[in-house]
């Protein structure tokens, strides 16, 4: 049996009816976004169980083969280099198992939001577009659509009903603003509803974005 991802877990309610699975970026870990839970609470996010899984430790080519937490390898900048399809798919499958565990704990898929930043956002979009049962929503932050050439053939009809929140910094030098807007446009062309936000920031999350995320969670976690 495939391993379940190790997670940091927080609850903002003793008996949560909703869950948010939040994936970190390259080189970080599950603790990276734990502070955002309190920030979201302060601006009215609904009660939920938050799961922050740790990515596996792998050598990352673009960082000289240094071993770090990553959802997949990166061999080059932007569109250079081949995508690490095997690890992309393995990470998406691992996230799907985590969602399945939440269902077994009593939270139906329609009350689960899948979220991710940077690499984590790429896995969010990859897994979300291939969902065979709907989720409450997808949060794709400072990220892009991986395996874009396969999107049309692999996207499920069910997944097109899942609302997507995308946000990006206009000054992002890690994943360029142009790459993210191209991903947004690709998703829209495939029939997805994308709520788009852009901010004058680099590869990060700011307070205005946190407020927008809380509003999105209020809308989809019902």
C-alpha cells in the first residue's frame, strides 16, 4: 500500500465539517503555511481542519542536485527542460490519498479545498483537474499549470465544476507573471471558472490575498 503523506494538522473547530489540504513550495515543508491559519481566521474564514503535508526529500536538479523537500524535480527555468512527469503524477496521487483519508474521517469531498503555493499549487491544479469526484475548490497561488499539453485529454468533466482561485504577484521572478496568466487562460479555454487575483508583489502571499482567500473559502465551504 502506498504511503500516506506525513502532515502538520490544525483545527479551528473541535468538530470540523470542512477540510483544507495546503501544499507548500519547493524547499519548504508543511510548517511553512501554518501561520496563515490564524490570519485567515482573523478575516473570517470558516472553521476547518487544515492539513499541511510534507513533500518527500529528493535531489533537485536546478539547485545542483541538492536534496530538499519537493513535489517534483525541476531541470530548468521556465519552459526549458523536461517536466518531471513521474513525480508530478506520484505527488498528485499522494494528495488524492490524503483527500480520501479526510472522506473516511467524515468530511465529504464537496467540503474539501485543495490549496498550494508554487510547486504545491502546480500539484493542486494537476490533481484537481483529474478529479473523478468534485471538490469544494482549488487555491492555486503563485503557480502555473503543469503538463499543460495533457490538460485537454486528461481533464475530467466533473473537475470543470470545481471553482478555481488563482493569485500571482506581478513582480514574481520565480514563476513569471506571464507564465501564470497563460495557465489561467488555458484553464478558462478548457471550461474552468477561474477567479483571478494579481498583486504588486514577488513570489509570496500578502494581506490582501489572505482576505481574498478567506472570502473564497466562505463562498465554497458551505
